[in-house]
């Protein structure tokens, strides 16, 4: 919302969710047309080995893109401990269907986090000054916003795994599931984005939790819930990365020993990466424009256009022709903008409004914006 402008951001969020819904159904249709049952085999059947190799690289890199210039020096022990105790054992499952109940827990926790963000827009929002450009319709960084939104909705790299786990997998059944799932997802995303932006407007960080004060116990509980959701959802990403390695190097089949070795290697690398990054915003942007955009916009459209024998005026083909070039623009322009103009990051420092007794907001320049509103002295209990 901060990058795109609040009104345009809402519209873009609806548009990205629609494109996600369409492209997820398009992938399964492409699989049915080509007689394939994985994303990689679909692209291999359509564009041969070069396309297969490109997709494999995109799927493999998806969990690992980072900003190497920042070093996180705290909480390392907790990260390593939670990885060894929870993430690794869950990632060793061979059947993705077994993670269904775990994913349900993650969804429940997401709802709790949303409730906390909604509560704070009421209790905290009125005490934080609004920036001058808070309600502008559109901003020049809208393409960066599309990249972040694409990251939020990306699940194409594991859609064939989920489709194969259905009791009676059909395109019609898959379409119904996708429509409902996308509708729920965009509803939750809009609530998160709206409540977060209404609370902090132009002060909003790439990681919303960086905006809240450390002495806010309710938000600290929300941070804990978010950490648990990451622990519970990462094994699904591990499934995809492991499948890429199995298909590229081992013909699609792994022995029990190789399964364990490769899983441990993936988790180890991902954990090391997580220890080297303290800014979530740049991760969302780079993953969004470099991996999510081609996986959502470009590859599904290209595969369907080449495989389908429908007339050019068919609605699916028209939509595919629109999605493909838009995806290319988002990928190219978004990457340049993400590198030259990354999202704000506090690097672990608390925001200025967390120290109400020590400053006056009159004529103080904070970061890249001017605040000229006199904020009355606040009691720390407001943030609790």
C-alpha cells in the first residue's frame, strides 16, 4: 500500500489475486493437455530442456534469495534450535498430504495475527501522525508493490503436488478449490494491508512487525505466532526444492538415505541464509520480481498458449496474451526498482514513536520524510 498508493494498492491486490486464480487453473489445464503431472514435466514437454532448466532454477532459488549486505547478530540460537527441533522433522515427510493438519494450524495462527493487527489499528493508529502523502491514489513504485503481492500469492511451484494429493483430482474440482482459496487469501491480505497501512501510513516498514514497539506484549505474541507459521509452512517449500533436485539429478526418485541427506542440506542452507538477513522487505521484492512473477505470469501463459488448440479469440488465450508481457515488465522493471529503491528497513531499531517522552516531533527530520505535527506526550502504556 505504501509503495503503490493506498487506493491503487487495493486495486492491484484484487488484480494479482485474479491473475493467481487464473494461472493456477491454467497450469492444471496445461498438465491435462500435455499429459504431465508436475510443473517441471509440463515445461519440459512444452519448451524442452532449456525451459525445464530455467524453471528448475527459479523453483530452486525461490527460498534462498536474500540481501547479503545485512548481518543479523541476535536470536541465532532460537533460529537454529527451532529449525532442528521442528522444521527439519516436518520437512522429512515424503507425502505432502500429511502436512494438511499442520497447514490448518498455520491458518488459525494467521487469523490470530490478523486480529492483533486489527486491534492495534484502533488502539495505536490514532497516536501516530499520518504522513503527507498517505492518501495519494497512485505512486511510482507500484510495480515494486506488484512484486511483493506476487510473492504473497505464489504457490504455483507446488500446485501439482497439492493437486496430486486430492482424492479425486479433476480440473473442475481443482478450479473450485482455487476459487475459494484465492478469495479467502485476498480477503485476509486486504485486511492485513489496510489495517497495517492505516496504522502507520508512510512509516510502514517492509516487515510490518518492525513498526510495533518491543514493549507491546500483544504484538510480541503475534511475532511468536508468525514464527510458528513459518516453521509449519516451510516444509511445503522444502518439498518443491527437494523435488527439483530429485528430478534434475536423480531421475525423480530418491532413496531413503538420499532423501534425508538432501533434506538436511536444503534446511541447512536455508537456515544459514536466514541468519544473514534482517530486512524482510528486500527478500519479498526480489523473490516477487525474480521468481514469483515468471512462475505466476509468464510460464503458465506461455505453456498454455503453445499447448492449447483453442482459437485465438478464446478467453483463456486472450488472458494469457495479456499476462505474459505484463509479467515480463514486472520482472524487469521491478528488479531494477528493487535494487535502486528498496523498502525501508529499521535493522532492528525501534521506531521514533516508541520513545514518546524523549522527543518532540516539531520540525524534526526523520529518515526521508519531514514530520511537522506536534505529538502530545504519550504514556508507554498506550503501546501495551
